[in-house]
C-alpha cells in the first residue's frame, strides 16, 4: 500500500486519540466509587432487610395489641351485662351463677390486661429497634447517595472528554485516505494498536528494538510505502528520528 508520509503521520494523531479514548474507558470502568458502592451494597441490602423485618414485627405486635384491646372490650361488656343482671334478679341461684361467671370474667380481663401490658412493652422495644434500623438504613443510603453523586460527576466529566476526542477523531479520520484508514482500523482491531512511531530503531508499537534485517528492509522501503511492524503488526511511522 502507498500513502504519503504526511498522511501516514496523521495516523499517530489518530492513535493518540484512540489511546485517550481507551484511557477514558478504563477510567470509567475503574472509578473508585464503583468499588466503594460494590463494597457498600451487601451492608445496605442487610440494613434494608433489617428495616423491613423490624417494620413487620412492629406491625404484628400492634395488630396483637388491637386484638387484646378488642378482647378486653368484649369481656368488659359481658361484665357490665352480668353486673346489671345481678342487680335485677332476686334468684339466689341465678345470682350465684352470675357471680361465678363475673369472677371468671374478671380473671379473664386481668389476664388480657397483662397481655396488653406485655405487648405494649414489646411494642416500645420494637419501635426503638425500628428507629435504629431506620437510622442505619438512612446512614448507608446517604453514603451510597454521595458516592453515586460523585460517580455521576466523574462520568459526566469523562463523557465530555470522550465527546471532544470523538469529534477530533472524526476530523482527523476524514483527512486520511480511506484505504490507509481501513488498514489502521483493521490492525488496531486485531492487535490493539493501529500505528506507532519507529524511533531510533525501536518500534513504539511493541517497545522492542527491531533486528538489523527488519531495519534494513524498512530502510529500503520508499517513503510512501506503508510499513508494518514485524513485532506488533501496527503501521510503523518513520521520521528523521527513526534511526534509518
């Protein structure tokens, strides 16, 4: 393939941009916030689970208290009814039966009131546990939010740089002959680098010194010949510092 030295040199600018884009991709994939958010995720998940569990336990306890209060109301209504009946009847037998039932109902009411007290104490403990779980969840969510905000700021900056580089790339690529650009893209896709400078006998594509045979072959090539690096297979760009 033939291409003017000037067109070939443009590939170095293109490669520098592609290197910059690759660095941006690496920076995006390795943002410190990514690791911190990943490390925080299990703890946040556990805090949310604890909050859900404490909420469920408190709701169950409050439902239990309502049932106990309802049972007390039923017993008190029966006590009031039987007390009224005692006052209204003259039958000793009926009075004795009602008094026995009243004694049983009062005991039942006492048991239910004891249950109420126990449940209310448990509710206080569960409310404290829920408040603690809410505080922990809020703390971790706050940390995650700050990290996500910082991450988004970094991503916004990276994206702005990426757009600028992409625009420059289009501008440069439009000045390179299509066949030369195609070869550059092909080599870059295959080997990770499309073009590099030959500097004092060292290919910057492989960072190795070329052997005398390879250097001699490159030396004999015409200035407009497109030469590939024997080590990295990228397009070698020659200039006055190539050592030829």
